[in-house]
C-alpha cells in the first residue's frame, strides 16, 4: 500500500507535458462574427481513455495525459499568476483564522459550469469531498492538504469553510493544484463520488475556458470554448489534441502541417528543438522558470555512499555546467542547489561544490579507496568501487546525461554501470533498494517545494530516496513544518533542511528543467508560460 502511494506522488511529478490542439468549432463559440475561427492543433503522448476527471492515481489509470490539460477545463479556488503570486480564482477572497486551522472563502458570484449550472459553495464542498474519496490511499501525496481536512461547511451559497486538523503552511498552494483539487460539477458524482470517472469519460464539466466537444476520431480530440466561461474569452476558439506517442513523429507532424505546435520539453527532444530553433518557419520559446530539479540520489543505506566523503567526492566530480552546454543544449540549466532559490522559503545560502577532480580524488583516498593495481578503478578492503546508476530512459538527452555523469565519475576512480529502464522498473529498483545511485527528480511545478519537504518525512509515505534525509535533518523538524501556523518558523526549518542537505551531500543537484514550445510561425505568435509551466494553458497561446 505504501509503495503505491509513493509511486503515485512521484509518477504524477515526473510526467511532463505535451500538447495537441485542433480546429473546427461551432458557430456560437467562434470568434468575432464574420471572422474565421482561430484553431490550433497540438499533440500529446497518451490518449484520454480514462476520461477527463482531474483526480488521477494509479488506481484508476495508467494514462496521465489529461493531468497536464486540466487547467483548460477546470478552475481551482486559488491560482498562481505567472509571477508566482497566489490570487483568487473561483474564490474571490479568503480569511485564515489566527490558529491557522480555519479557511473561509468567498465564492465568486455568477460563475457557471459548462452546462449552465450555477456554482455554489456547497458544490465546492462536494467536489473537494469527491477528490478526497477518489484519492483514497493516495491522500496526502498530491500535496499534503487532502490528508489534513477535518471538516468542510457551506453555510450559504457564497461561503465555503474548510477546517484542518493541524495548521499547514502550504494549504493555499495545494488548493491551486488542478490535480486533485480542481472544482468539478457535482453532477459528475451522481450515484457516488467514484462515478466521476465514468460520467466524465465523454465530457468535461468544469468552469474553465474550454470544454470537450465530444469529438474523437481515433487519434484526435477536439475542444471548444465554454459558452458559459466567467473569465476573459480566450483568443483560440477551438483546439485539438492529436495523440502521437513518438517524439520524432511529432516533429515530422509539425513539419508536414498535421499539427501546429509541440508544448513540453519531455515531448520534444533537445536536438529536435535546436533544429526547429534554427529554422525560420518555426517559432520556439523556453520557459524562464524551472519545472523541477534533476539530481543524483544516493542509496545511503549501503556502501559506498553511507560515507559522507564518498558522497562529497561525487559532488566535486560532477560537472553541471558541462551537462547544460554539451548535453542539454541550454534547455536545462546547471543546478547547484536542490531547489531554485526563487521558490518560497528557498532563498537560502548553502554550500555549493564547484567541479574539482583533484579534490574528488583526494576525498576518495582519504576514505580508503585507492587504485592499487593501476586499472583505473579504486578498491578498499579488496572491494572494487563499482556502482550501478539507475535511470528511466525517457529522453535521449537524459540517457546522454547519464553517460556523461558515468564518465565524470569514472575519471576519479569509480566503475559505473548505467542501468536504464522503463519507469516502473526504475521505481521498483529504487523501492527495493537495489541501486547505488539513481537519477532522480523533485516533484515539480507547484508541488515544489512543499511536497518535496513533506516527502522527506518517512511518516508521510515518503519518497524512497529523500526519506533517507530524515535522520540527518531530524524527523521532528519535518513533522513540525507540516503542523505550524508560524511562517517565520517554516522559514527557519527550510533553512535547516536545505543547509543540511548541502553540507551532508545528501543529493547532488544536476539541472533545472525548463518547458519548451515549438510552433508554426505562420500561425502562432507565441505563448505565455504559467507559474507551473508543466500545465498547458491554451488560453495563453497568441495567434496570428
């Protein structure tokens, strides 16, 4: 049971996006009368056979495609601006009690679901309760909030009250996550909360700018404007998502005009992005803000990484700048810290490790690892310094990065076996502890930093790599951070957590990932990335 919960949290975070949009829209949802409707076709790896309900767990699907499109169909109580400020969405305003337990939201008036049903506070309550029900054993893995809600009330149509069992500093952050807390029309839960998966298998019924047109031809889904949308009408009248599993096929489809754009770095190889970037027929952009951090995660339960000097040697041996320029083509940027300092509570000065091969060799010598026979591989007490580096072969660039890290470690005396595999095999190895070093990730997007810190606590069904940090940090601190209303204290705890991770070399950051967009320059003018750039926001696409 615990294994499934960990898998759910990390799976959701590691899946990055890809888009697809299309044409054809009904007359009443088109743009200005007399103008041709503005349509766009994007692409995605997966189909949406599991439907359009935004609560996605391994219990109900193996297809995560819909998770990164949900902002187009559903709204949350609060949201982030692109600059990172939390503002009201379906909630116009809110108040928090002094003890940090009770949140009172004023629900925006005049909002309707796509079928014309008027939104009320009680519907917000029903939607959140259904999320909790359908998350089941995964409550608390998509942000901690759903495991902490003690009660909910809707005293009138415009007031929603949520009371927590303990204060939680990231409650508003978690409410911004469409998976799992987007607000869905309670009609989807008629006959039971779990019915949402079947009822929303052929429809979206949210308050967002778009809705499913009910049009799927076997490869392409079509979405149109929500005629009841309460916000500013988007520029794109309709869009389609064409399912294309292979990245090379996506590029071919863009070049031959089948699609108009590819959104998401995991859906477009870095070499392909570079080739499009150099072609005047296509526009390209890279999000300024990072999505998540790639890092090396140690198995500190066994040799050799149970020794601090060996971990520190790895930190000095790895050349992050070389990865940025030679492997990631500048699309991923070199990371010296576990989390970007731009994230909440993360602007902390920590120890960093500039690449120093001689320092790495000296640390290994001091730890007793020497190359006594001159074969380039160090030994200690008759044991070779042989390790397995496990990774998921999701992108060619990732595989190339692993090979580069392998070479960097071998230059200081390690023997490295790179073991690539599918995601579940990779997780299985890490969960079983049958690895020495793993190419790992933070959770990503709005899940960073709070979910990352929460998952360091083994009591929270934690990340199997980062749960090893608890003995160094102090489990009592990790428990306290999720149960205090004192934001100054949260800041102090983050400082302790982040400095300890750096000082003890519990992780070696490699790169900050960034989302990309490549598009037909004759049709598309550009794209504004949201705060959580993993999510595709078609309303933020500018058309020509």
